[in-house]
C-alpha cells in the first residue's frame, strides 16, 4: 500500500470514492508522514496490546498501529469511509473496523470480545468537536485500559496536561489527574493536516492510575464540586462555590477556614489533596 499520508495518494483514493471532507465530523486528515509512526511508537503499544482507535479516517494511523499491536479495533462514525478503509487496510489481517459513534458503542463489550487477555490501549487523532467528552467518557467508564494517547488541539493539550495548582489548570485538568498521569508528548503544526485547521495540535498520553491520588467519600459530588470551583475563573473559590452549588457563603468560608485556607483562595491555586480536603470540609459544613 502506498503511503496514506501522501497528498497525491489521499486525493486519488478519496476522488475514486467520491468522498468530500465533513467539517462537522472534524475531518482533518494527517499528511505529515512523521506523525503517525511517532504516535504509534510513543503510545507504547506492542504485540501484546489490543488497540482501540477512534476515527481512523482513511487509516493512516491505523496501519502504523497494526504494524506494532496484536490487534486494532477502530471505530469510525462516517459510513462513507467504510469502502475506503476496506481498500486501504486490505493488507492487514489484525484490524477490525466498526461503523459507529464512539460515544454510543459499548466499549467494554468490544474490549471483551476482541482483546481477551491482551493489554488495552486507546490511540487516536481525535475529532476536535468531541475531545473532552471522549476523554472523560473513556476515563469515567473505568474501562480496562492502560493508556490513552491522543492528538488534540494544542490549547486543550496544555489544559489537560497542566499541573493541578497552576494557572493553566481547569476542572478538566483536575478530573483527568484524578484518573491518570498526563504528559504532553509532542507538538504537531496545523500544516500537517488536510484540510489545514486554524489551530496547532499536540499529542498527549494519559497513563491510567490503579488508584486515584486522593480519597473522597462521593466521586460524583466531588466532580460537581470541582466544576463549580473552577466554574467562574475570575471569582474566588468561596464565591464560585457558593454561586455554583447554591450554598450560603458563610458555609463555604467556614469550610475554607476549617481546611486552613484563606477566604481569597482561588481554585486554580489548589493542589489535588487541597481540593479533596476542601470538598470534605464543605460537605461537613452543609450536613
Ligand atoms: N485518523 C485520521 C487521521 O489521523 O488522518 C482521521 C482523524 S480526523 C481528525 C477524525 C476522524 O474521526 C474522522 O475520520 C471522523 O469521521 C471521525 N469521527 C468523528 N466523530 C466521530 C465519532 N463520534 N465516533 C467515531 N468517529 C468519529
């Protein structure tokens, strides 16, 4: 098979199949030949790994993953790409393509059915319109996955891999940090795609933790607390929490005092253990 990152090859295949890019499905295909081999390598997949790929497009990353992994199952929403993938991936016998929406399929069942006792990794050049929902869905479902290596917009990559307690941190940083250890692997310029998007990208890797870094009495409520804390970034944590959770300001300031924090504390300055402590103090105050 010719190189699937070659513009001429892509134009030829897509032209023969009468394919037109869909902006609403986030279809920006990779044309930089160095990106997929590097992504596949740095995702750490090997011949004992089953890989789930989200949004294979014409299969440029899929084929790099299939060279290294035992098996690749890719989930593509656009049914127009099924005949294309049939052609481009015909040299491989370890790839299964599923025509479905990644947010609607039963990933646990797919893993059980296709991967047996293999280690499982997720690897994808994500459609940007669903970056956070896909990442949070993968993390919150507590699937038996060891790592998630994904390309996202650079700004999202910086937010997702920021240190909790730094200015760049947001609610999603804390949520991702609860489930995984995040690192930024490398940057990818907008010119690496066809059509070129308006922003640059980066590849990040999330290594799933066996155990969260903090213990809280109610995970769901803790995430509601985190969303409220970071909800209004210009406000102090006290104001953000009392308006976000509809609580009396006195209860929140009393919780801050009990946690040994100033009334002017801002959520982005709090470490994970401080967020958990404040959450528990606030729960006590509101009983
Ligand atoms: N992997 C290819 C590449 O790197 O060139 C294509 C990446 S493109 C950024 C995103 C892909 O995700 C497209 O093929 C798009 O059709 C697919 N996609 C969009 N929404 C999806 C969804 N909800 N579930 C599965 N695939 C989706």
